[in-house]
C-alpha cells in the first residue's frame, strides 16, 4: 500500500504551511512522495516558498504558471505523476492535528472498502462561535459511510467531500476520468457524485482531523455562495435531482438553537446577516446565465474564472 500526497500551493500563509509540512514529516504512514503544485507569482516570493517546501520529506515540487492554474486540472497534473495506490489531496492551509491522519484515512478506506475518504475539519481560535458550530454540523465527531442508497435521506450531503483533506483510490480516480476541468468550484463534490453514482462508497473519517477554517465577511459569504451555485447550475445533471436548500435551512435553525442554549442570543443578528448574504449569493448564482458579465464578475469570488467571458 503506497500513498502520495498532492497539495496545490499559491501564496501560502507561512506559519500554517510550516506546521503542515512538520506534521506530514511525522506521519506514522509515510507518503511515498509529496507533490507540491506551486503556482508561480514573483521570483523572490517563489524562492522563499520553495525553500519552505523543500523541508518536506520525499518532496517533488511542480511549478505551475499562474495562467495555467485550474482547481481540477492542477490536481490532475499531480495525480498523473503519482504511482501510488492512494492519493491524498490537501490544501496548503489544512494542518493535521496529529501523526495519524494518513493512517486513519487508509484504515477507513480498506475496512469500509471505500473509494474515497475525507477528514474532519476543525476550526481554529480565530473564528467565532457561529463558525465553530458550523464545523460541528458539517464535520461531526462520529464517522460514517455513504453510498447511493443514502441519496433519498441525505440528499446533497451524500455527494459532500472536501479536497481540503480527501483520499482517493488511484484506480477509481482514473476510472472516473479525474477531476473536472475549468470549474469555478466543487471539483471535489463533482468527483464524489461520480464515485457514488458508479456504485462506490465514500467514508467520512472523524478520526482523521485537520485544523482548517476561514473567517469570511458578509461580502465573502455572498461571493462564495454565488460561485457554489454557479457550479451547481453548470452541472445540473448532478445536482438538480438531489435535495440541497433544506440542508441550509436546517443548519440555520440548529445554529440559532445552539446560540440560545449557550446564552449567545446576541449573536443571532450576525447569524441572520450571514445566512441572508449566503442565500442571496446562492440565488443570484443560480440565475448567473441571465446576468451581464460585468455584474457576474462583481458577484463572484473567483474573478479570474470569468476573464474570457462566460464559460
């Protein structure tokens, strides 16, 4: 059993990248190779990052021109270099909690006969109580396995998988044709949907933990959910036949109840604003084909995606 790790890198936060590399070097199951897909920015900055990346064991650094970066395509380039049985995709700001991350993912893949396994994302101390609860909601403390039979009850969560920390069987990844190219968002969920529809299982592994969280402004909540909806609209054949919006409503209700139970009632206006901006962004994203390009660029988090016009 051989495992490779593949991580796209673009202007990383130095402290988090250092911790990520340290923990990769300490893993009980050692990666055969660690591929850093480094997007080039500026010579001095690139050299500084390069020196940091070289501290990883069994490292291979693959330079990527900024114009050539693509969420799915860049990861596919890393996968093409891998000869491993399992490929672990991570992001540059996902910091393992302990030395057992890879071991726990591999164990779940083999025991559950899963084609894909993804880890639990824990918040750091910089985010507020709402984001803390959101992480608990999306990444609970109990592991579970999903398959095609769960679509009726779990809806869109059946397809949930995050390349922040996700392992794939190389043979299944290749059968699925790799990650979709030129997508604004959701290359991981699109792959997960193919895996489920092909009859394979996906394992959520609560014991495989990384620290990963973002503190989004209201505007960023809007733009991120705009892009999320755009990706779902572009792949209607995947997303239109599964329940999705009801899950968002359940999250808001549960978060409000949690805040009240903790005496944090004064945070409810913040929850309302966050949820409102998410909802509006999602609604506009669903209608993006009817919007002018200049407005789409203002509403999108990934403005470079629209550089050449509507896809």
